[in-house]
């Protein structure tokens, strides 16, 4: 199975308040995200992390990542750099952008939502957060061709890839021709 999520923001104390996350502190957030992930993702599964993994140093981040099941793919987000250098995070694959064609659905995975996306492509992205005025902005920017996989919009659980494919198929008839 393949799973998708984004914007975990490990070690980012302020994200709890900024995005109105239901955690008392970062340790509780880490523990809950890890438990949710490993409840769904099995050791032989694949996960696609659509950016903004951590605010902790690489060593602490990698120690935490090692506890997450499966083969891990990173789509680079704006917080996955350290002073213009890509962080050295323990992912099995790292991409800036990734195209996937499956079941007659064409998807492009990016951290930032793409503008001017041509049909029939769907953009699977993160970056936009749920809480406060940011959440209002995120909802306004959503359209039929964009699926935000930020964990805040999905009960802090990874989405099964087949659910994303189904969402795309359901949205296609509604898209203008």
C-alpha cells in the first residue's frame, strides 16, 4: 500500500497554536503522529511525505523518522532546507516534484500548490495549514484540481493513495472542459 501526508512540522512548538493542533506540546504531537502513522503504514508499505517534515536538527529528526514504518519518499518542502542546503534526512527517495499516472489519473506531487495547472492533471500538495486565518486562506485556494494532504486536514493520519485516486476520479466529471 501507498500512503500520503505532509506538514508534520516535528519540533515546531508554534505550529500547535498557529494551526490549532490538538496537542499540549511537541512530544505529545510526535507521539500521536507516530502512533497514527504506524497504525496504518506497515513495514512493507510506501509513504510519500509532501514536505515540511521537521524543525529539529537532522540527527534528532532522523532518530524520529527511523521509528516510522515503511519505505519513505520525501517531496521537498520549504522547511526541508537548512540555509539554502537540502537537509540530510533519512528518506529512501527525495524529489522536488513527482509525477504519477495511475488508473487514468495524472497527478503531480509538490509541496506548494501549483498555479495554472492544466486539465486533466491534479496537484497533490501540502503547505497550506488548517488553523486561524491560514485555514480560511487554505480553503479558499482549494479547487477541483488540488488536494491538500496536510495532516491537519486529515485527522493527523496518512491518506491511503487509493483514496486520493478516488478523490481525483470523483472530481474529474465536475471539472470544466
